[in-house]
C-alpha cells in the first residue's frame, strides 16, 4: 500500500526540491496526510485528493481544516499553484510564521490561491529585502488580520499593503526595529487594532502619525517602546484618536503624572495599560490603582498598572 505522501508526490511536485527550502504544497501534504491528521470518509467537509497519473489508492476525502498551521516548516516557495487552489479553496486562516519565505512573489502565489483567506501570519520570515509591488499586494485584498512581526518589513512595504487591503482590521508590526513612523499619503479607516510593540519608538510625534493614518483605531498597543512623554498640542489627542478605547504603554519610559493625565482628553478611552513604567514602580498595586484612577484617569473602566 502506498503512503498518502507518495501518492500526492505523483502530481504535486515532480521536480527536485530546491536546496534552500521546501514548498508550501509539500509541507501541506506531509502534515495533513492521513498518517498525521484524521480524514473523513464519504460525504462531508474536506478536500478531494486529485488522482495522480497512476490509479490512486486514496479515494477518500481529506478532512483538511479551514485553519492551517504550517509554522517553522522550512517553507521557501509556493509549489504547484493549481494544487494550492484545489486544496485550499475553503481555508480562512493560515499561519506561515517562522519559515524561509524571502520573496513576496512566492507569498502572493500562495495567497492568490486561497480565496477565503482572512487571517495571515507571516511573522519571522526574512522578507525585509524583498520589494512588494502593488500588483502583487493586490492578492492580499481579502485579508482582515495580518501579522508581520519580526519580518523587518519597511514602512514602504506596509503602505503598499495598506493600499491594497481595504478590509484590514488588525495589523501586527512588532519586533521590526522601527525607530520612527513614516507617514502614508492616505489614511485607512478599516483598521481597528494595531500592535506595534517591541520597537524603538521614542517620540510621541511618531504616535501621532499613527493616528493620522488610522483614524478609526479602537486599540493601540505600544508596549516595550521607550516613549518618554505624551504630547497633546492644541488638543491633538482627541482629534487624532477619536475612537480609541484601549491603549497599552507597558514598559514605556513615561515618568510624569501630567503625561498620564493627558489621556483624559481621549473621548472614548476605557482601558489603559501602564505596567512597568517608572512612574508607578514605587507604589503597590492597590496604591497605583487608587492614585491613577482617583486623581488622573477618572473615567477609565479598566486599568492595568
């Protein structure tokens, strides 16, 4: 009896595997083979296994889930696009973090053949040197949640993606060594949540640029950036962040109660996270809460200090 991986090798990829890594389809077929992942017999949810050039012993339907996790598998390229389309037409979430994808064209070949895709995690892929063309970025248009942590992608690449992702609601840009924020010529009203933690942002003027680009933000996570002060020149906070409900300033460098008090000008703010900032370190948890809410953030519902 042939193994399922051997059967698929007849029609997935006949060429030799490139020495730099493995294909998306090769890893998919190995991980979700019947030996490694249960499949469903008869009618029901699943993906039909296309017959190979020989009579395939595999006549069942593979119960391939709609959420695929293929992290840290050595994937460097897409593989046969027709096979991706046949197997992944129902997939809505895809985790490709920690692989060897270093070319946006290869990522696009995968994404363009997953028409229902809404969540994509590309964290820790070496994409920093690859140029993303707008035509290529257009294949990402249906994505609502995009994770680009530790990809070291440039702001130019981020802007190109934003222009082509009209439904993007959540964006993760952590661990990308950003020292500043580069403004985009446009603004993007669909984005509700931005994680930009563990970078090297220091100046509040860069945070203001985020407000200009994303005027409908509900959640802004700035933890582990060495932000030293909060500016509210001419009431800019309320104007730039009119919908912000939650902000995290964990482990920032803020050391002034006056700066904390400026957060009161945010009209929709309900939650503030201030763990690990120098200002609250001398106090106990209960003292922090009483001092912060009673004196400086009176309308906050949830406080983490």
